[in-house]
C-alpha cells in the first residue's frame, strides 16, 4: 500500500513492510518482505523481492508471489533502491526499477557476478540496472545510513533509519529469525545489537524484532 508522502521537512521518517511472496520451507510459510522508507527527500525501497517464478526457486521454496507491480503499489514513486544483498529473493524485482539508482556494497555485487549459484544471474543483472557500488558506510539521505554487516553474506549491508528515538534497522537476512538477534553470533548481528535499535525489520518475518517486548496492556490496546 502506498503511504502518504511526508510533505514538510519536519515529517518523521517511516518504515513500512510489504509482503511480496510466501516461501514454503520445511512445512512452514516464510514471508518475503520488502520495506519502504518514506523520507521528506524521497521514497526508498529496501530489497525488491521476486516478480516471477524460476525453476531454481520453485524447486527449493514453492513460492507464492505477490509482485510489487501487481499490488496497489506506486512503483514509479520510488526514488532510490537499496539491496541488502543479492540473493534471488531480494533482487528479483530490481528490473522494475531500471534506470533508478540501486545501492549495494561492491563486495556483494562482485560476489553475485562471480560466484556460480549465488543468485539468479539474470535477475541480479537485468538489463539497464544502475547499480551504485559502495565500499563501507554511506549516508544515503539525512537520517538514513547504509552499514556493512557481514555474516549472512560477506557483502551484506543493513539500513539504519533515524525515526526519532532509537533507530530502526532494516536487516535483510543478516538475521533470518528473531533468535539470531536475541543471541547474536555474526559480526553483522552483533553490529545491529550494538546500535541499540528500537525495531529491527527482518526480510522473512512480518513483525519487527524489538529488544524489549511491549508490555501487554489490559485494555486490549496493543499499541506501543
Ligand atoms: Zn539471503
């Protein structure tokens, strides 16, 4: 769903998850989420999911797809794309954003292009993609930082979003499930915890991870 674009410079930066596929893994349904960041200076999309089936993906995951291009989603309204990494379920919609800047760590781009079986090559290198390969940390827009987070892949990055209090982190697959943030093991997972985030948005869990679970209220109102 398209969320309203903030109109004034004071407007908060917001993160909205969108489910673009369901994968079937060992009898469980695993969503594929992408995330839209609404920023006063533009709309940023983090990862692009998948838009079509591919034999390699079908065999492994029996995916059910809800491509961005077939949802009530303003593809043309995205100004900047970020890939946390280039596994097939994170870059399969990149072709929808041909010509727009797609930020990825150079290490990740090199690995995806060089290593056999790393990704679906024709998705990662679809025609007319305009990758911006970066080395290390980058301030994408004021309050939005790209930070290398090795672990899931050596070239993975996370997106750190200043939303007012403690930051939100969009983590790709740096953590695939909550336990990997509860007890961080990789460099990337430890880095996320060191940021003391309010919320961490994972690619394969609909709800964000929180370091301190909200206290249930007795009123039935679970807003926190
Ligand atoms: Zn991955």
